[in-house]
């Protein structure tokens, strides 16, 4: 069997022969009438697909685990509108064989390089954080080697939005930039604490979720959660920043309240203007990223409905966009005269 990635999940259709290498992201041993069988989820950078390994082939593989690489020969079929692969032959790759693969074929990543996004984040901080203790706090935390490495490589979520390498950093930078735009519209907001809250609101996800071939919650993530983990990781730098107790408390409130509702996992409800803005900016960015993912399979200029989205509680429609104007908008003449009518004027 050729150990080369030659076929991707997105290209597999009903009745296609499947002959390629995939990452195993789920593996469950079950029992059928003729013996044990494996239920697998196979994945690459383009998506995931279910697969089954029936006996007697299944009996030749007493152990199959998520995270392994699998060379597969089989055929795709549809049952109850679900596309699945019946595996006829397979080989679990050795660590040496896995090392020769281009992992970019198997793990989706942000379109932007994480170093570039990190640099943009630091540049934004240096332009906005004019109060030295805030800048001291942010730079010391972001320059921590463990925080830096994890932040650059973390996924933004397990499935719904930004669920790819660099997704957490992409999301955090986007939320930070959106918050700064809202500060332009609403100058009464404390721009500096809001920026710092936006940067670190989800930092705990770098420990809560595992990235790579298998995306899942870590033990730490399940037991403690990313909100508490995030505050724990930045606390030493916050304490050494020189920030007043009141400013530290406001920052912590932004982190604790960014989910917005207790039923959404928020320990407290947003109780300051900045906390409300962060919650809504976070929600907007996550929702629009989710929709971008849903529409990614639509052809350009195509319209139509997505399947039902459990996380949104609805179907989502992609409408036709307004056509671009055939003529450019007329420029505004700032020196043009304006006729002003008195109240007594009549028409």
C-alpha cells in the first residue's frame, strides 16, 4: 500500500474507492453477530468521516487508538444519508512511517502564521497600553515561553469555531481588534482594560484543549475549565505588574464574565460596560467564524440552507449578496453650500 496522502475526506463521495492515509480521531470496539468490529473516525485537514472494520479483519487489530495514522483501502457508501467507509485492508503506521508524513495534510491550521498574529497582538498592545503597569503585565505574560508556545498552537474550540491550530490566537486577536473598534464608537469605555481582557479571555483554552491529531478536553480542562485555568496562568504576572487592586479586580471580572450567562458557564454576569462589550465581541466573532466554516463548502456566489445546527438551534441561510454598484458613489463635496430653512419657512 502506497504510504502517501493522495485522497482527502472532502473529495470522497458515495461508492468511491478509498485509498489513502488518515488520522484516527476516534476508535471504538463494538460487537456484531459475526464478531467484533471497529467503529472509527478518520480525519485529515479537510474534515472527518466514519469508518467500520468488520470481522475477520477487525480481529487482526486488537488495539486501535485515537492519534494513530492509518493507511486504508476500502469503499465509501451512504446509509441513512450518512457517508461511511467500509475498510477492506488497513495498516497502522509505525512512528517512523508517521514521521515521514507531511502533518499539514492531517491537521488544519489558521491561514495566518502564528508568529505574524503574535507580532500583531504585541504591536496592538504597545500602541494602546499607555499605562505602564498594563503593558508590563501583558508583555511579561506573553513573553513567558510556555504561554507563548501554547497560545500560538492552541485551537479555539473542539468543534464549533476556530477549531484548528492557531485558532485560539486568531480568535483572540480578532476579538481584541473588534473591541478597539467599539471603543472608537463608544469613547467612554476603558480601552486599556478591555484590550487586556480581550487578549486573555480564552487563554486557559491552551491548557483546556489538546491540539494536534486528536482534539479533545484534557483532564485539567474537564476538572478546572479554561476560565479558572487562564486566571491561574496569568496571576503571577498580574501580581507583579504594579496594577492597583481595583484594576486587577476589573480585569478578573472581564475574564470571569465573558461567557455572559451562568447557563453558558459564566461564574459571574458581566457587570461593567467593558465586560458586556467583551462578552458580545467574543460571541460575535465566534458565531461569524462558525458561519464561515458552514459556508466554506458553498461555491462562490451560491445560496442555500445549511443542515440544522444544534449549537445555534436553527438552520442557517446563505443569501445572495447585494451586487456591487456599477457606478462609484459620488464623492461628498465638503465645501458645498447647504440651504437652511427657518421654522417659519413653508414649502
